[in-house]
C-alpha cells in the first residue's frame, strides 16, 4: 500500500471563499482517515475512516472544525492514514489559512471598523 501526493486545493485557504479539497493517491483500495491539526497539534477536524478506491482520491472540507467553528488563520497540518487491513501508509502536508481581514474587511464583505463616521467628517 502506497499513499502519495497529499495536498490541499487552496494554499493559502480563506474560509470566506467556501470549502477546499484534500487530494491524495492510493496504490490500492484502502480505508482512509484524514485529520487536520493546528500549529500546536490539537485536532481541529477528523474525517471518519472511509473506503477509497485505488488511484486519485479527494475529500471535500467546508472549513468547519469538529466543534462547529470556522477554522481561524494560521498554519495547519493535514495527515492522511490509509490501511488495507495488513499495511498502513500515511502522508502529512502543511497549509495556511489566510486572514479574511486582509484588505481591510472583516470576512463578511464589511469594511473593518465600527461603521461610525468620525466627528467632523461627513459620509
């Protein structure tokens, strides 16, 4: 059993843009578990073991943690572990989550700030 090519579709990934895809390849059919860790190696998201056929494989992720929160900016590690019942293969890759506030917004299409006009200024 060989696993190769573990990667994410967007690096850096911005949760405001929607989901991303995790890609990997398998030399033969296997059960695969995928886990995403934060920079402190705390588990942020675990995808339950699932069956994948040999060849190019992918898994979609909506950017939500196991606790139901959007993932925050930082560096993350994704690990995929495959087993065919007798052998185990794994791969690890890192990716970055971008700050949705870049460009002065707050990730919701609203400019940063409190929305009030400073005194003496007109809108």
